[in-house]
C-alpha cells in the first residue's frame, strides 16, 4: 500500500494546463469523462449521471479494484462547487455515507488559455478506527495524482 509520511492526512499536486479554466471545469464536472483522467485504474465508467451542478449533487461510478475485492460502485457526494474555479467530491461505497476522504480540484486562471490546476486528496475526516487500521491511506500515490493532472491536460487539449 502507499504509505504517507507519519501524520499526513492529505496530498496535493499542481500543474499549469494550457487551456481555459472553463474548458477544464467542463471536463471535471461531467462524470462520463472521469475515466479519461483516472490514473488509479479503478474507474470503469459512470452510471449515466448528469453534469455536476452544485454542492449536494451525487454521481455514481462503476469501479474495479482489488482493494474492494473486484467490481464495486461509488456514490460521490459533491462537497465543493465554484463554477470554473473548484469542484470536489467525497467518495463512498454506493448506498453509504462518505467515510471521510475527498478529492478537490482547484482551478486558477493564469492567462486567457492557461490554468493552474491543483488536485488535493484529503483523508483528514476519516475517523473509523477499523478503516484507519487497514493503513490504506493514501490509496492513490502522489505520482498517480500527477499522472491524473497530466491526463486531464491531454483530455482538454
């Protein structure tokens, strides 16, 4: 498993993408596009969900991963939404409440066709002792996160 330095509860990566923030935001808020920038290999496809439009929206993804024993589904509860600036979700096994980890994408325009993109994986709200004892966090490495941002750049170019 990917072990984080003792006490760390989040990790972030930042990269400048040569695309307007609105184009990047459009890809991030359409769950059917998420497989394009998934570097974990877990995302199979979306469950035909609508575009993310506000905090409180929930979108469902079909997933695959040995850490969950094969195929599974997640409900992703939108926890951050600021048009063309930020979108984020807390992920949970389908039908359950999020156990405390979130994915937040922050976009900052640095020019007409240039955007600084930050992806943050935050598991600071995980409190379940059984889940913490499994030492799963971070499940996705910093390198995989960097690859996700690179794949996002390719998806919008």
